[in-house]
C-alpha cells in the first residue's frame, strides 16, 4: 500500500502544483479587474442565471476573469508588435544614417535609393512596354523593357531607351538606345516579362508580336 500511495503522489503532486500555480497566476492577473467587468455584466443583466453548479455571481466572476485574461493576452501581443515595429524602423534609420556618412559609399547608396524609389514609388510607370531587342548582337534577341520613348535632344533620331535586365537577377542589366524600327513589341505585361526573366524562361506566359500602334494603346507618353 505504501508503494502504491507514493506512486499516486508522484503522479498527482506535479499535476496539483501545476494547477495551483496556474490558478495563482490566473487570479493574480484577473482578480484586480474582475469587479469592473462584473459590474458591466450586472448593468446589462448578462449572465444573471447560474449554469450547472455555478451561481450567477460565480459565473459572472469566471467569465469576467476569462475576458480579462484574453484582453491582457491580445494587449501584450499588440504591445510586442508595436515595440518590434518601432525597433525595426529605428535600426533601419540608424543603418541609413551610418551609410550616408561613409565617403563614396554614401554616393552609391543615395543613387541606388533614388533609382529604386523612382521604380517602385513613382506614380507613373517606370517600365512602359515589354519588347524584344537585337542584343547582344544582331543575330540574337533579348527581352527588354522600354523606359522612355523619346530621348530629349535626339528626337530626330527616333531612338527609344530600353532596359535589358540580366537573368536571374533583373536588378542589374544594360541601358540601351535602339531605333524604334529595331524593336519587336510583345503583348505581355511588364510583370509577366519580369517573371519570364527571373525564372530563366521557365515561367512563361504565352505571348506574340504586336504592332507598335497596338502597344501604344497601353503606353503613357
């Protein structure tokens, strides 16, 4: 009997201690605010009937504590999100400030910032149309993106500015000037062209050649 009793204690004591500690923390966090929630429930006559073996007062007390615990949980999570958000932005501002103070690096960094800001936050389309261009030689074709149709000072030459991205990293590439007659216009969007470039041609939306007039229907000068 003694061994059986000790075995039972070994099983029950950890469970009992766990429950006791959990209830202590539960009451510690919720009891100071339970009266406020309970008064709101009483004011609107909510849960004014008992349930099973719980009286109405006990039920209101229990529900009040559960609601407070849920509120404290979501409040703590929200506070953590806000803290991490501000901490992350503080690190970004610090990193930006450091890079702006380093000679030469600051010039390159500012230039990259301006270019990326222009591409991704400009109210106008940075890339206007997907085309095929004769690059790197006249016998091969590469996917390019028109950036400007008319070059200031060279309007008479009828040149078009085309960015030819590299694969699979489209953030680098070549800025080329082509005569408009050398361009082959495609019926795909800029996003679809980027997918084609990044995937090395694996992800391909069916496309065909269209005329420059058809392409200009969607191009804003």
